[in-house]
C-alpha cells in the first residue's frame, strides 16, 4: 500500500515538474524576445520585465540581476543609445543593480522628455519673434 502511494506521489510530482519546466522555457523565451516600444516609458518596460522575472521565480528559477540588466540595455530604443554607452563604459555591469539601472534610465528619460517639451515652446517663441520682425519689415517696406 505504501509503495502504491509513493508511486502515485512520484508520478504527480514528475508531472508538476514537467509543467514547471515547460512554463519556465516559455518564460525564458518571452524574456529574451521582449523589447521596449518606442512610445513606452522606462517604468512600464521595467514593470513588464519584472513581471516575467517574478513568474520565473514562481517556477523555481531565479533570474540573475546581471542577466536582467543586460537584457534591458540590449533592448532599449535608439534614443537611449547615449546613456547605454555611458553605463556600459562607466559601470561594472556584473554589480549594477536593477534599481540603480532603473533610476538612471528614468532620470535620462525625464531629461530628454523635458527637452522635447521645450522644443515647441522655443518654436513658438521663434515664430512670434520672426512674425513681429516680418511685420515690422513689411510696414517699413510699405512706407517707402
């Protein structure tokens, strides 16, 4: 009787183990293929990657931080190329924490987004300045 129970438990555990292994393969593939969309924010991208990492942990696999960090750096859009180069040259990627990387990228994203917001303001100021100048030139021309 005890042997029969043991055999049933072994089969059940083996089935669960196979399901976990299959789920883990799917999650690893999903993690390898994920990329940041051009219009996506760093925070939401990290959230997506962290979800996959947490699912892996539920399937008994602990994704190393360095793997996570390298995946992020390799899948960012071109607008982050400058900051990725600086991070790769100045930081030890083996010791760089996920949180440090996240904060650095958010700060960079805020900086470039702030500059992009300033562009329309500058354009509007320039247009206003030129339209005043053009109007003044037109008035001078008409008087002559």
